[in-house]
């Protein structure tokens, strides 16, 4: 059976981008067709300045939201990265296989380190080695497919390179995974700046729809989205980035095709209204389940405990094999 692994980082409130680009597919498709693991990658949240209490809160919230989207712990594994030591054990080995040059070439590293420098802070070493930990997350489980939005494909490519290199040098140990990106909404853009990604760590509130936004807040944000200077509703990322973003969001929420939808609208206003209602409806379902789960936090804790146990048992044989292959003696 195909093995699927993916993760979400608790660095901010979960956004519509996270949902449409990744989480929705995990719940609707992946968990039913593959042996899947979904991980709240809390160690990755420590690679930038953070408030410990906030990381804890966001980790719990991300876990609750994953279940609220419909992940079923009976058919998939949901867990916290820091609960399974195999991730950091393997990450170190992969740092011994990777070069600093390939880490420095990562777009997310370049962007985030520039931002940290602008703020006058120092860059954490873990931000540079981030992709080795991400590769460990994936490779520890013999993963075949990694369903992610567009922004993570470079990290998955590096993971593939590291797997191939390790296998060539030390003997076949890892499955070489591939990224799986969604057909629509692989890159949901900021509503106020449709040339940049809707990112959860950004500060631009009005341009970001959060999964837990109230319906009226969602409507307001979408109705105020920046559109383009033309008048026609066109699907074209270059010339109509704002409208194209709304078409992608609407298509993802309704199961339509963004190009075909473009032909169905004569005004930006009507497109915005329908997009807002479609998003409100999709989020309403998730929010209702989220409220139920919040009423009984022990349920989420139980899922995470059981998930970590299952994940540990799955990861250990591969990570132990990597330790032996690279030249380390087993414990006596
Ligand atoms: P993170 O937490 O930034 O995002 C989680 C998932 O959401 C997708 N995503 C988007 N998709 C479409 N439009 C957007 N605006 C948008 N914003 C985010 C991301 O592509 C991702 O799929 N490095 C990863 C976390 C990670 C991981 C892993 C993922 C760590 N280890 C192993 C897969 C496998 C990250 O920061 O995702």
C-alpha cells in the first residue's frame, strides 16, 4: 500500500491556504487510499523566534483542526513530531549526508533568514538545517508520496536527493519519495497582495483567511480582496493575479474548474460574493467539528498518544537500519 506522509508547522493560525493546498486532500483523499501519517511538526516551529506557550497552544490547535477536517485516527496516524525521537535521530544522519550549499539554496531559507536579519535578530542554525529534519520526517516512514502545496516542492526535491545519495553511498535504506501537489489551489495567494503566498506566519491579517475566522470576518476579507485593473473575469496568474486567486479558491471549495468558472462571471462583485459564501460553507463544517472536539480535549490527547506509539513503531526499523548502514555499531 502506498505510504503517505505530510506535516504542518504550528507557527501561526492555520489558514485557508493550508487547508485548500494540503489538509483538505489529506482528509478527503489520502487517508482513504493510502497508509497515511499526518504530523504536527512542532520541532520545526522552534527554528524561528517563538513564544513557548504559543507553540504549545498552536500545536494543540493544529491537532484539533486536523481531526476537525475529517482525519480519522482509525484509518490514519496523527501525531506530534517531538513525541517520536526517530525524527531527530535520523535528521542528524541526513545532516552528515547533505552539504551546506544545498541547504543555503532553499528558497524558504533565503526568505526567512532575510526576514530575521531585517528584524535585527540572529538566524538560528536550525533554520539552515530545517530541510534535513523535514527529510527525516519523510524518509523515516518509507514514504512514497508527500502531499504538499507548491511552496514545499523544493524541500521534497532535496529529500529525494538525500535519499538517493544515502542509498548510493551506504546501501539501499530509504524509499525515494515524490511530492504530490493538488490540481487547484496549490498556491493560495494573499488577498491583499495576490503576488505573494497566503502564509500563516505573515502579519497581514486582512489578506489571510484563517480556518477559525467567523463567517462575517471571512466575508469581509474576501469582499475586500484586491482585484485587478481590467474589467473581465479572466483566469491568468500574470495579468489577473487577484481574480485568478479568487477563481482558484472558489474552484477548490466547489469542486469546479477555475478556467471554466471564469466564463461564468461578468463582474468581480459576483465572483467575490460566491467565493465568500463557498468559503464560509466549507469552513463552517470544519468549525462545527472543531467546537465539538474542543469540548472534550482528552479525545485529541488520546489520538496523539496513540498516534505517537504507532509512528514510533513504524519509524524505528528504518532509522535503526540507517544507523547501521552509515557505520554505527548497534547498542550492546
Ligand atoms: P506549512 O506548515 O507551512 O504548511 C502546511 C501545508 O500547507 C501548504 N500551504 C499552502 N498551500 C497552498 N497555498 C498556500 N498559501 C499554502 N500555505 C501553506 C504547504 O505547502 C504544506 O503542504 N515544511 C513544511 C512542514 C513539514 C512537512 C514535513 C511537510 C515539515 N516536515 C514533511 C511535508 C512532509 C511547512 O512548513 O508546511
